[in-house]
C-alpha cells in the first residue's frame, strides 16, 4: 500500500513535468519505473526485477534507458536506487556475455546430430539447460561478487568440465572426445551411467582427470592453475553442498531449477534461466544498451577461418590477463640481484622491512579478498597478490635504475626506508593486477557497486591515503613500459578520481 501511494505521487509529478509527452505515451512503462524506484527506496520489493519487466513487457536495456530519462526529469532517484541499478546492470552485462560464450562453446563441444545410440535424455537442449542452471546455481552460491567476469567464466569452465566427463564420447567433437576417452583409459573407467556408485567415481575423477580442463583452458586462453584452483576450492565443495556428487547420473534439471528458484526469489533480480529461451526481456537492445561487441553466430563453421572476429567481452578479458601473465612470468617473487645491490648500498638496509611488509599485506589482502568474493576464494586472492608483488619488484627496480641515471646516486636509503612509498607502490601494482582481472563486461559507466574490487577498494585494504597513492602513479606508468593502453587509462582515471573527490575527504 505504501509503495503504491508513493509511486502514484511520483507518477503524477512525472506526468506534470515539461515535455511529459514521453511519459504519457508510455503510461504502463512509467508506472512500472515509479513502482520500482519507490519499492527500492522503501525496502519493499515484493516482486522480482524479471517479474516487473514481464508485466510491463519491456527489456532490461530499454528499462534502464527509460529510467535514465526519468532520472533527468526527476532529481529524486536516490543513490540507493542508483547503486541497485548499477549492480543489476553489471550482473546483466556479465550474464549476457557469459551466455553468448556458453552457447558458442557448447556448439564447439557437442555434435549437432550425434549418432542414434545416444538416448533422447541427452538431447542438446536438455544438456544446455542442465549446464546453464548448474552454473547459475554455482555462481549464486559460491560467489559474492556478481559482476566478476573472469571468476564467473572460470567457474563456467569447471561446470563444462564436469558435464563433458559425464557425456558419452559419441556426443563430443574433438579435442574433447579424445580427452574424455583418455580419461576412461586412465582407469577411471566409464561404467554404465545409471546405478553406479557415483561418489567413488567423483573422488577418482578429481584425482586424475585434468585432461578435459586442460583442453578447455587451452581453447579459451585461460590460466590452468587458476581454473584448477577454482575447481578444487569452490566447485567441488559446491557439488557436495547441493548433494550432486553422490547421486546417480546427471543431476535432475527440476531439482536444480527448484534450488535456483530459491536463490532468484531471495535476490529478487534477474531470472537468468530465461536466456535459454532467448526471452525478449533479456535480449540486448542495440540502441539502448552500451553495446558490447559480440561475435555473430555463424551457420557455417568453415567461414570461421576467414573472418577476423571482433573481441567478445570474455575474449578481451582473457587476452588482457594473458598479456599481464606473460610479462610477469619472467619476474620473480623475491627482490632480484640488482635490487639487493641497491638495498646493500643504503645507509640503512631496507631489505628486511620490505619483505616483512610484503608478507603482512599478503595476509591482509587474502582475508579482505575472501570477505569480498567468498570464503572459498582466498587462494585466488593470494595468487593475484603474488602477481602484484612481482610487478612491484619489477617497477621498483626500473624506477631505481632511472633515478640512478638521472641523479648519479646509488644510495636511496631515504626513499627505500619510506613505508608510505612502498605501500603506495605495492598498492599500485596490485591495483593493475586487480583491474586486469576485474575487467567488467561493460566498461562503460565507471560507476561501481559496493562489493566491487576495483579502485578505491585497494586503499581500504592497505589502509592508504588516496593522495599518497596518487603520488606514485605517474612514476609507475613511466617505469613500466609494457602496461597496456587500457591499464594506463585506468590509472589515469584513478588519478582523476583522487583529485576530484577522494583527496578532499576530511581525513585526507
């Protein structure tokens, strides 16, 4: 009742605005937007976002676009509504990018018309449905950050791996068919699917079968160690938690769907199962949405070779990560010999305090990362921090070399014993790693939800003042020639944000 009353007042005030023609033409949509805004403000969401879209027959993109127009004429859309919308938009962008990737990938794994020996229960539609709902359930249960494209994609690969291993080889295309056959030969023999003791097979599977996941990672330029880590620390516990690992055969779609229902009704957001039906509420609207470049689906696989494909969001993210890892593969987790010489030249040798600081911030970072993403992800956080440490030592060395050339000095005792300098430099290196991994499916609006791991999250983790972070950015960019253009832009955006707002906060 309270929502209805307040929404009606909002509706009336909108209809009275100058140029309210648009609202009068779209009475139903306007009313829907008013209800949505008020329900969020009053914490009275008695319906889900998808239910609202369905009842006013409008797509996600068109709804957001219309809400933007309303906002311009209303001056009353609160920050609460803003952050809810921003979170929904990011979640939608990530799900859309992943669903496109998922559909294409399944087309590359499964034969269109498998041989007649395969029963109808394994028709490709059912397989797709099963995979996708399992993935949605896993994402909802083990991930606290809705909009992390890379971690979500790694989780999707785990789901694919799990189901590919349960598929009869006759259904699969190469190289997956050989990988599954190799697994069978490895002694985890494929007994008849129904009525076998699945729990024993699952434990065997986890020990030996990395063949399929290796193929998946190779095909998608994904880091194998990271995906394995996700598999063992998050995916296996997820399967156990929903009681799949011990049951027979494929998990029942209805059972999974029921569990996903609970999740979706609790979050009151997007019913992502509707992607499977190509439901119009979830279709990207080319004009309204920040258009992500998507690979067109092609009928003829042979054409694939002659076309240079535009980068999809997932592919772009994977490329950025590959570039970063290639740069840092040659770097070390410890100070190099050159750095040690610089340390030894100091009046007060800074080596011990540097190593101690790196270690203590490792614990803090790992803990905060797990709090933000989910407890099962602490190790992934640790891996990202390690990459940051490699970059930190690499940049420090490069900085010292250029300072030595510039000043003809070898004793940098004052600088190298400065706690704030080191914390800022390390924070900057870790931020570069986090931003490379945190590339969202739509990098358009720069706004971020509260759970976001992007800047200024790192400042809170390292308990660092924004202005101190600002002071190292320019030198950092100069010292690391292999930073991508995108990363330099990201650091420049951090600079602007510090100068526009963060540096002027009362504690600064």
